[in-house]
C-alpha cells in the first residue's frame, strides 16, 4: 500500500514507499498531474512568458524523470527549485541571444563608409598607435588598462604602484599622449 504525502496547499500524492514495488511511471504521472499547472503558473510569473514557462516546466519534469532527487521528501520544493534554476538559465541564454541578434542586425544594416572617410579613420588609428608607442611604458600601460575598464585598484596592482598615485599617473599619461598625438598629427599633415 502506498503512503500519502502532502505537498503544499493540500496536494496529496500517493507515493510508493522507497524500494517498494509500484509503477514508477504511475508515480511520475501522478506527480506531473498534481504539480504541472502550479509549476507553470509560478514559472510564468517568474519569466513573464507562458510559452517559455511551459517549456521550462517540461524540462523540469524531464529532469525529475531522468535524474530524480535522492529522496521523495519535499518534492514540491525540489520541483520549484529546479524549475526556477532552469528558468534563470533560460532567461540568461535568451538575453545573450537577443544581444547577439542585435549585433548581427547592426552588422547587416551597417552603413557604407565612403573611401575617403575609411582612409581618414585608418590614418587616425595609425597616428594613435604611433603616439602610444612613443610613450613611456608605464604611462602607456596605465592608459590602456584604464580604457579597457580596469579600476584604479587593479591598475595599481598591475603597475606595482600605490593606489593613491594612479590618478596622477593617468593625468600625466593623458597629457603625454595628447602631446605625442598632436606632434604625430602635425608630422603627417
């Protein structure tokens, strides 16, 4: 005879005792019928899209069927936890996909750059590279690190400098860069 277990809000599922003879498929079907609608509602609230919530709920039950929890205690909690994690993974992937699609769409609608402007841009890049190569290593490295998004603390660790001196180093580096850039630009014109 099967034990009765209560799962939140009065849901009762007849669970065969661990190791007892009973159809695992019948047990799974009963759990599915008991929790599917509630799981989809919760996931819809979390994800904001019923279709996506239904997909994630199906994946949750597939996980229950293929890799069930070690015990049948708090099965509702297990289903909601697994479903929530799968929903967050789905949302992260969807966010990445949308970002890639936007980038790809931007490339497909890229404007045609006139030849003169393209040459001017290339020349400007060359001038910037030459100006950077003329700078002392410490200042060049400080500028490049800052423009890649590192914090003052991180720049200080890389340069082996005191964190309080990074602002001064960056100000000097910018001044040196501007001088070298103007000098290079003047040579080329």
